[in-house]
């Protein structure tokens, strides 16, 4: 994930969090920051360092026992992953690459029948058994699921982020005042947000039903649906904006220029090894803003009504 690529991600994200904290208006009160899906604590550890000097109460929610054990070494509060916010919460919620790991349901629009006159049908793609193999099974789409499905052309498949939508409902119910910053793979076009796929040994897996339990399964998130659900719950939605745009607005290009200057000085001073390390770090960091890599992630900001939109997302059309 982004904080594992280079710590400049957390440096720039911390600037975004300071903007959000300033918008809350409580200059003397500790800022309550809750990170959902905190993983091994890499992002939390970096943000705690970058936000030094800001009165801060940092909480983390994480399902994995191993990850919670790793998080316990940090000066953070570990909260219930099913109910991460206290009722009447005032503060900031952060979720980096969480939504695409939550359960979803698959839908598919069938084409016309052989005669060409049958009405196109929306089906849910379920999982069944054929002998000892998992196989896809098409079933009529329930009306409640059909109402949430993205716009699909005949033959197209999409996902409905049911667990992400449920999470938005729960966060909105508990949030009295504040922001929810969601950073994830997704799409806001209203169409399919990306095929269901898996990862095994850092390689993409197209057949997600083969060798069950050996691959991490995921799909892009329908951010238009997420933003729409947030609005129904009374929140405002800003963006989404690509991570490339967000990080460049927060100062990535200035940081990269400073790193190039530092590399030149190191070369001039005869510190070739240090200069090579500086080049390597800058090369890794470029993945954060590469639109074909992590720069293609989306930042979606949800907020209770009346809070100002920060400059790194202000003016961006809403999903």
C-alpha cells in the first residue's frame, strides 16, 4: 500500500489531515483521528510522527489478531472494528485501501436471447459446486440488490459494495461532526468499477474460484454508490479526486524537486552511494502519483454539513 512504498505519502497525507483538523475549529482540543483497517500500523506510525505537535487522540480499528498485536506497540487506542466510533463522534475517520477488501456482491446483465427478442436480464452471480470445484451460478437478481447495481451493458459485470455501504451507514449514524476520508481503488462513472480479481504471490489471478483460500480477492469500489449512500445519510461528498491530483496539490512536486537537488548535492560532494539511495527513494515515490499505479487511487471525502472543503479536493466535481 502507499505508506509501504515511501513515507512521503504519510508526510503529504498528514498535511491533508491538518487541513481537516483546522476545519473542525477546535484549536485547543485534541483531534480525534480513527483509522479503519490499520493493518500492521505502518501508516499509523508514520502519521503519529508527521502529526507531532498537533493535539491528537489516535485510535485504530483492525480485525486481524496479528495486526492488532503489532498495533499494540504504538501509542494508539485500539477500538472495536464493528463499532469504531462512539455515538456523537467529533473528529476525522481515515480508511486507506479498506473498502476494496470488504465483501461485495456480483451482478451481471445478460444479453438478449437467441431470438433477439428477450428482455435483457440482470442476474446475481453466486458460487455453486460442480463435483469438487467451485463454479459460477447465475440467479435472478433480488430487487433490493438490483436497485443498487451500477449501469451495465449487455454482457457486462459489476459489483455492489454492500459492506462498504453498510459501513457508511454506521459511520454516518455515529458522526456528529467531522470528516471521513476514504482512499481506495474505485470508479465514479456509474458503470462497473473494475473486474473481480485476486492476488496470489503478488501476481494477479483472473479465476477467483480456483484454489480457494490461496488468493486475496478484491474488486474496484463503486464510489458513486458510496457517495450517494453518504448523501442519503445526511453527509456531504467531495470528490473523488485521483491520488495523483491530491498528492501533487499537497506538495509532492516540491518534495520531488527538493530530492533532486539533494541528490545533486550528494553527487557533487562525492557521496555516490547516498545519491543513489536518494534517486531510488524518489523513483519508488513516483509510483504514488503514477496514474497507472497508485496514482490512480481515488480520494473521496465525506463530511457533516457546513464544514469547509480543503484545497486539495475543493472544486472537484462530486461523484
